């Protein structure tokens, strides 16, 4: 085997096996920033818009009532919270999510950002919903949804 073939094979082996390392990219795990009360796991299939604002129990039931979901829908106190959902995907051997909520009262705006830190290319592209409970969104406020892969 010549040197070029050996180095190519060695490089291939390193790349292939690197996906199995525990801390491949020094990523720390999922992070919540800002006024996110809770991250919810709602394993349901939704079609249509890639972002959702749910302000009432009725809206929650209208959205999820007839969908195939794993588990029960959560009990949410909509007098205290609004449910925001954002859909997005990423690939990589490791994926960690930073979910941020910034409230700009002067601009009457919430900005919900999901940043994906990914590393490696050994996993297929995967998508998921990111559901968070946030302080009640006033009726005259807007929500800006941002999804980034960093």
C-alpha cells in the first residue's frame, strides 16, 4: 500500500470513528436563556407553519386535539403563560440547542431564537419542534422567530 492510500484510509477511519466520541466538539448541552419558564416535549406531528403561538387552552386543543401524539398534552396555566413553538432541523453527531427569549417592551415584541450547535456529519438530518412556556404574551405584542445553525 502506498503512502497516499494509507493516509487516505487513516483519514477516513479517523473521520468515521470520531462520531462516537462523547465530547467531540466541547459542547455543553442544551441551554435556556431569557424568560423561558419551561421547555416542553410535545411529540406530535404538525404540518403547515414552522412557528406557533398558543395563547389559550382552546387553541392548544384545536392544534393538537386530532393529531397522533406520544403521551398526554400538558396542563398549561394560560393566565400566566403562552406556549411558543418553533420547528427546525440540523445534522451532526452531536446537536445541542440554545433557546432564547428576549422581551422588548418598548417595541412590543418577543424574539424567540433557537440556535443549534452541531458537530460532525455522521447523523442524518433530523427535525424537531422546540416548545417553550414564556410569560403571557400581551395581545398587542408580536413574536419574531429565529432559527440558526451555528
